[in-house]
C-alpha cells in the first residue's frame, strides 16, 4: 500500500513540474506578430514635426528589430542615429521643364538627373545611330555622402550613405531627415527651381554638437562620380572632362585631364564641379567656404564601361544651424554659367591662358551676336570665320606687303651675293643698307603669322567646346579635315 502511494506521489510531482514549465514558457514567450498596418501621424506628431505637413506622404523608416541583439548591433554602429539605421529604399522625383531629378531616401541624395532637352547618340551592332536620354549622376557606383565623427560607435563615425532618411515632399521641394533622438537631427532639403538647371540645397541640423566628437563640428563630404559616355568621340570627350574648382581668392583651376591626377587645396574653396565635355554638376557654397578640398581624376580605357571617375572630398562646417548651397547640374551653356558671376563659365574647355581669354571675350560674344540672326550652324561658322579674317586682315595685309617687297628686292640681293662672294660681313652690311633704303623688314612676313596664331588656335578650340555645336557634325571627321588644312568654313558649308 505504501508503494502505491509513493508511485502516486511521484506521478503527481512530475505532472506539477511539467505544468509549471508550460506556464513559464507561455509567460516568457514573445507576443505573436500581427500584420503591419499603415498608420497616419497623429495631430500631436504633426505638431511635433512641422517639417512633415499633413498633406505630404512621408517615407518612414522600417521599425527597429524586436530582438535585443539586433538593437544592440544597430546602436553600436549608428549610435544616436539608430532610428535611421534600418529601413527600405524608396524614391521620389522633382521635375521642371528642363530636367527630372530622382532622389533616394537612403543617404538622402540625388540618385540621377535626366536632361529633357538633350540626347546622346550611340551606335548599334549595325553601326546605326541610336538616341537615348542624357542622364547625369546616374551610375549605381556613385557616392554622395557625409561622414560624421561620432564617438562611442563601432567605426568611430557614422556615414549618411547607411542611413534611411524620413522624407516629405511639398511642391517642388523635398526634405530628408535623419533623427538622432532628443530633438536632434540632420536634415537635407532640395528645391528645384523652375525653368533652370539649379537646385537649392540646404543642410539643417539641431543638437549635433552634443553628438559629434570635440573639435569635429563639420561634415566630411565624399563625392564619387563615374561619368557616362555621352558623346560619340569618347577619346575627345575623355580629354575634356575633369574636376574643376575655385578658391575664394584665385581663378578657377582643374585636375589634369590627360592622366590620373590629385589636387589638394589648403585655401577655402568657393565651388567645385565634375564636368563632362558638354555637361557639368557643380556645388556652390553660398554662406560659407569648403575646407580641405581634394579633387581627383582617374582615367579609363575605351574598353571600360565608364568614361572617367571624378572624385571630390571637402569639409562643410556646421557653425550655423543651416548651411546653404546651390547645385547646378546641366549643360555647359556660357550664359547660364556666367549668370552666377563666380567664373563658373571657366568650366567650358575653351583653352587655357590667352586661348581661353580670346574664346570667352572675343569669339563667343561675336558668335552670340550672330546667333540672333541665324540658327544654322554652318552659316554661323562661315560668318564667324569671315569676321575673324576681317579682324586679322591688317596683319595679313602687312604680311603680304612685306613678302611682295622682299620678292621685289630678290634680284638686287642676288647681285649683292655675286658682288661680295664669300665675304659674309660685307654681304650683311650691304643687305641691311638695302632693307633700310626700301624700308623692308625681313621679319615682316613672320611676325603677322605669329600674331594670328593665337586667334586661329582659339577658334580651333571654340567649336568642339561649345555645346551649340554638339552633335551637329562628327567631331572626329572635323578634326581630320582641320589637320589636313581644309578651311573650316568651307567644310562647315556642307552642313547648311
């Protein structure tokens, strides 16, 4: 009887143990997940975040992982920006009559820009011309991000390329915000101007001084741009693409166009640009100057898919709550770039020193004047060439006149040569007397040619650098004709 009672007590004890274990598992188990439902911000949330208007459709970051390990990993990587550390990439666009700008909330940056008024021409397998839209900043390998020196993070810094910004769009303006908790944030706002290739760009911040490492109150910009091949003559296009920049005190400068190059600038920089042959994207500081600017170019061969890699790094101070910039991304049109009054027109590869000056302040004004009366490029080239010929006519006249006088004196020079024979000293004395008597300058036929050369060399650079002549005729064929000595005006007459 005692054995039966003992066995019964054992069974009851085991049952109680299993029962307690089941209850404990049910209590400690995580709650079951329910399907996510889209939620609208409450009135209190809208009031707390005035940057997100009720009419806008905000792009929200994905919820943080429920597991503590995932939260700890995100917190270790992003520190106070942990709320922006996870999410889903989404896109938004701004558009005007000239271009369509596509943005991504990952990094809060421009993803690509389409030019509405321009096409690029490629050749298919049958060597036929195929047109496609011109895109700038479109390569998936491109970077445009900022490094923030944030202590107590795994890498010692946070990169905006890894953050998912909450976005809100109002009219032709879009705002991206990365929250850092306790009212702190980093915000980027883009506003596309009507009928222009200009984007007003503003960086706003609040409370970042308490996040950043001491003495590191700035953003480190990193911009890598893999240029697309936009022209048929890619060798020529590659040689006219580079990184341009202008310091506060000096004239614009650029990285070497023909080989890999790096340019470091210790002075404050006013603007810098990544430029193709006929298009560029420039970033202009409005109320500050870029610091510690470094520009770099990397050459590629014709067999590689990209034309060239352009890279720029710079520091943007956060001394003020807002930092204002202007982004120009569009064609190298002289009048548009000149309108900024920042020597931005020097991006157009008209040539250096005297050649560039002649093109900018002599050839281009004449061309702009002629364009008021005709849009036919062949006629414009012919008229421009004739006007240049008229400008240099006095030099040409002096050259021809000097040559005619030298030809008239040739019999007398031959007589002096026979008279004095091998006496070179006497021959030189008599020859100079003869030149003085007839007022002939032996260099009169050479100097006018030398004085004309800068003008003709400048004109040689003007046509392939001017976007008005883009795709009018094949660049390679034109250069061959010039090198063979065919007058450019006559060659252009084929395209009337």
